[in-house]
C-alpha cells in the first residue's frame, strides 16, 4: 500500500521546532498511530539535520532500511514518513546514513515506549489510559506549595520492595500502585519523588543515565501501567515528583550520542561536551532544537503522565563551565567567566514555562553551590525554581550527629548556622539516597554510641529536621532505620519492623508527618524569618537547642527543644511565647518509639517568669538524646 503524501508536520510545527518554542514537540516527532486519508498506520518523524538519508526499520519490514526511506522537510532538519499498517506494539528504530556514508541504527529520541533492557528498540505506543484524577489536578492548579506541607518520600522503584516468591523480582507499576500508595498514605507523606523512571540501559546508574527521555522504563510495565500508578497515588492524596536529568546523557551508540553522525545533541568540543566525572555527554543548550527537546520533555511528563513536579538533577554541573575540570580543561564564556550562560538561560526559560503552563507544580533544584537566587523568580534575577535542596543543612547536620556527644559542644553551631541562610532560598531539607551509598553508611549506622544511643540519635535527628524551616525529603528505608547501605539491586529490609526499635522509628515518621500537616506553625511560614524564633541557640555546654515555629498569623505556635547529650535534663527552663499549659505533642523518647519514657507527663505549665526573651517560661524535663515538641493547649 502506498503511503499518503500529505505531511504530518506543518510549516508552523517546523518553524517552532527550529526556534525552540514547540512545547508539544512530542505530538509531532516520534511515532504516532494515525488515520490519514482513510488509511490507518503510524507517522514517524525524527530530527537528523546532518544525515544523508534516514529510513524507518522495524518488525514490519524485517529491519531492512531500503523499504521505508523517509523524506526530508528541508531546513528544519526533520525527516518524516507515514507507514500504513504499522500498529502499536511494533518495534522500530531509525537507520541513518551519515554524510560519510556510515550507517547508524538509532533508537527514537522521542519514543513513548522501549524494550526491556538490555534490548533497546523503540516501540510504537498509543495511550489508552482514562484518567480519574480530575479533582486532584484541579486542586493542584490552586495549590501554593510554599505555604503548604510538603513531605517527600524518595523512592527507587526497583528496590523498594521485591517479591520473594517470584525470584525476588521487583514489583511492577500496577503492584506498586496498590502497595506503595497505601504505604506512603499510611505514613502521612504528601509526595513521593521517584529516582528517574525514564528509560535507561544500566540499572547501576539508578536511572540517572537516561536514553529514553519520553519513555517510562519498561522494567516495571507499560507506559499506561505507569499512568495507572500515578493515577492511583493521586486518588490516595499523594503527589508524584520525578527526578529529571537535563545535565547529561550516556554515550551508548544506539541512543543520542552523535545521533546523525555529528555531535547533534552534545557539544562538539569535549571541553564542553563531556563530563569527566560520569563519562557522559553534555547537552548543547545553546542549540534551539536541543533546548526544545528538553523543554517539551519536562512538559510531557507533567501533562501526559500527570506528574506534579520535577526535581532537576545536578544543576551545579550545568551552571559552571569548569565543573570538575582542571585549569585548561574548560572554555570560558564570552565574557571570560566560568558561568554557562546557555544553561542559565535554559533553566530560566524552563521554570518560566512550567509555572506558566502548569500552575501549582513543583520545580526543585539539586544545586550544591552558593549560586544566588536559585529559587527566586527570574524577574528578580533568579533561576526561577520553586525550591532548592539545602545541601549545606544536610552536610552540617549529619556531621554534627555523627559526632560523639562529648565533642558536640565544640560543634554546636553547626546546627544553628543553617538559620543564617535558611530564608535566602526556598529550601527542601534532603536526607536523600546520596547519603546512604558508596561507603557513607546508613543513617542509623552513622549515629554514634551503642545500639540504644544510635536509635535515640536518629529519632532526634528526624524530630529536628521536621521542626526546622523547610520542606522535607527522606529516602526510603530511613523510616525503617536500615542498618545497611541502600542496594539498588536488592530490597529494603522489611523484616526489621519485627523489632520494636525499628517499628518505633517508623511510627515516629508517621507521627512527625501527621503533626507536620496538622500544625500550621510547622509549614505555613517556612521561608521568612517571621515563622521562626530562637529560644536557646547557645547552650553548647549541655548540647541543648530550643526554638519556636509560628503560623502565618502568629497565633499558632510550636516549641521544639532538643537535648543531644545522653543524660536527661531535669527542670530545664525554657522560654515560652504564651502562658499556661503546653501539651507535649511529641517526645522522641516515648516507649512507643522505642525510647526510655523520660518526659513531662503529657504537659508543662508556663508561668510568668521571663526567660529566653519570652514573657513566660516552663521547667521541662529533657530526655537523653531526645527531642520534645510543645504546643499550647486550646
């Protein structure tokens, strides 16, 4: 049957793609099942401007590039072809003949589905999923994440839970839709964040070396299975944030690298086009079509898979031309500086586009330097992200908690220093996967002391984190108090919950999230000084800290007191903003959490004794290596 002659890409499509402004590029490039002139088949389109010729090869033509040559759409660099009779589910690639006459067999950069690795063919896919999360999406459009509770459970899907009855295989998307959504909902998290689910060939990259930017990994099911997974989470009241990787891509010859025989997606100069640390290639963000590929991709996940936000990986590596490079191994910008101006412009445009097109979504940056204004609006000179990971807080906090309490007095202000800059950005406090791999040990194993002290320290760490200004992120397994480092090729050790100390930590996380949601003082004013007040920042000798959190109207308050020494403190006087009775809302030393039951019998009485620059104060009992939260009784 002869192919219809009409083009599936109009002149406007081609113009927008060349200008880098085609936000729905995924609706035109790739493989799309269509009916054209009464004929049902698949329309293929691919950007390969420097190719001599391009053909579609696949199951339907015995992978013979002579049978379905594509036609060039001129200066746009796009090639297209409609092939009658090609149905969804069929495998395909593009056979590209370079200007030098070499043949390159390439997976589709805009494929919606791919084979299960290590196979790497693209698959024609058409979604049949019917979404049932309209109410969630409507609420999202009205959401204000900066003033709402955001508590994120970071997940690697392949190693969260495995089925021991079936050769210890990973759960698939549909199983995860049931089990993970119920689990996260039970622990009162507001969101999950998924390590990259985009198709990737090497499981050991944890998903961070992406080859299929538009395809959910087929390891766990079909793209529509992934949609079902997101749908179910939304119906259980859980948002879904996706790790997204525009900083680099792998060198696999069948993927993006030298796609049409030339450095098309990457820079030609290895001083700009290659990452020395990761052995990967760097996107050429100065090229409109490459920028368009990524902008459209971010919108694709928000629109077509209903993701509630993205966390952009390795932003620091994008911002600096000399990132991980020695002198002479990098090229300065046009002004002689080390800032990558193309990347800066791209990130600003990305965030402007996301927030304009999909209000209420989250855009977070993993940025580990002091670049100013990462989470400030672009009209104020910022990069425009909604949030930034607070890597400084994470490093200082973990360094302090790993120290024996006898030495903590000399490092006391590692915990107070974060308040010097806490309101300079919209921070997320991350205890992420990066902190429990590569010999860094698990969070529990980092803690000093004997078994009891390790658990007590970990519980206090979590209570401090949840009371500190900023949104929260905890990597899976942290709530189980894992002893071992995370293993991407295994499973969390769910049997630990049979032991009371581990079950107690999980119960603590559940209650921290519940109180975090219920107490406006803990989430309404995270990014302004008005939401925080020091009570006792300087008691280094006793390893004690005390501070208050305040709601937006200042009427609802919470006082957090930490005793990070292994001895109880009795009759420790703490300033209180209000008089009368303060309820002990949380005590990490509760036997319910595995503690020793040192506390305040449920409440303390604040009297008119000025202390800590407050008009009232109370004599409280501080448990060893413990944290207590107080809220005024109604």
